[in-house]
């Protein structure tokens, strides 16, 4: 694959509400021994919690997970997730979601913000992926630019063989249900949708344009994607934190405009990391042994949840 294709392209996957940032690149190594990063957090009072950065779409060959991860889950009394999305892949579950934050509700449509030319390019790309007719595609006009980009990105990532139902979040959610374990939400579906819909229109348009450019480059290369091209997934499976941090930095600062990068990173990463770290402290103060999950972009590196808890006086140790 052309090494420039999607080099800096952030990919949101799995029905909008699952927010792991990822990067596709031709420069990746083949999967080695699975060793995803897991941290054990101990409070000054001795309360324990486990932090696990997840990938929201995965491949079936990821399972079973390594024993140190399943052992930590077995040791926990609660599962914490960003949002409980069990049933989100079911049509009835999707129908129950309030998607208004990512839709036009004032009589306007996407064409009013992005223009006929960009809207036409978007519809052509969606038609290529989905096979929908022009009449069926007309319904997409009610979506804001960011939602249009997300639709394309989810379809693109599925070309690699990644599946939402094989995602780590879905795996642990189902395990928690099977064990009758209490599930805690650190955020909510509504909160995440509101965040995405709240991005400025200039940012949303730039994001959609970047998505279409990446698709054009992929089409020009005439090469098929595979899971080995999904660099973040490879780094995550190997527990390569240095590679993860580099890829996440590329994916969360994707624009040429510094102001757009700041708006994007603060909303997507900075403020949410602080909120999740606050939740982790709250759970430990309540004496709960929690298996605390969040997208891999939120765990590692400066300003990640593990780093924030270390700064707040907790003992944070990586397990293997």
C-alpha cells in the first residue's frame, strides 16, 4: 500500500458512539505476541482498580485474551465503560438512539453547509460502499458533515475485516452481563453524540474533506486494505505504548489549521480524560474494585488517564 495513504487520517468506528482513534498506514509490522497494556492502580488507602485501553473494533483471532487481562477482570466486581452500547448493532437499538445532535433539525440540510460539489462527492463514495440508490442516499442529507464522515470511515475500516461485534468493549460488556456484574458508565451515548455534533462547522467540513481525500488516495492505489494495514490495532495488540502514542498524536492532530486541531483535541481527548480520571477516583473512593475500560487513546501518554492518576498520588503499575 502507498505509505502516504491515510497516514494522518483519524478513523472513528462503530456507530459513532465508540470512540477509539486509529490510524491506517502501510508501514506496520505483522502481529507479534499479544500483550495489550493493562495497568493496576492502587489508592493511598489500598483500593485497587484495573485500567485497560480498548479497541472498539477487532478481529475474531484476538480471542482468547491473555491471562493477565482476564485474571484482572475476574478479580473485579464492576465493569466501567465509556457507554453501555449493548444492542447498538441491533436495528431496534439504533432506532432508540437520539441522533439529533448529528442531524439538521431546523429545516436545513448538509448541502447548505458543505455545498453541492462536496455533497455530491460524499454521496458517490457512500454509493460505492453501500450500493444504495440515489433515492435511498437522499436521506443522508439530514446528517451533519461529521456524521457523513463517520459513516464513510466505519465502512472503510470494515474493509480490513474489523468487526464491531468482535470489539473489546463488546466482549467485556457481554461477559459482564453473563456474570451479572454491575456495569458503570463513565460517560454516556448522549454525551458522546453531543460532543461530536458540537464541533464547529468549519471543523466538520475539514474532517469530511480529509476523509474523502483519503478514500480517493486508496482508490488510486487500487490496493485492498487488510488488518495488517491498521497500525493502531497492531500497536495495541503488541502493547507498544511508544507506537500507540505516536499514532494517537497523528490521529488527534489531523488538520493543517492549529485552531481546528486545538478544538478537536481538547473536546475529544483532554476534557474527556480529566472526566474519566475523576470517575476513576470516585469509584475507588467508594471502595469499588473496577475493571475500568476506555478507548486506547485515553489511557497512555502525557495527559492520559494512567498519567493523571499518577499525578494525583495513585500508584499506577503496568501489568504483564
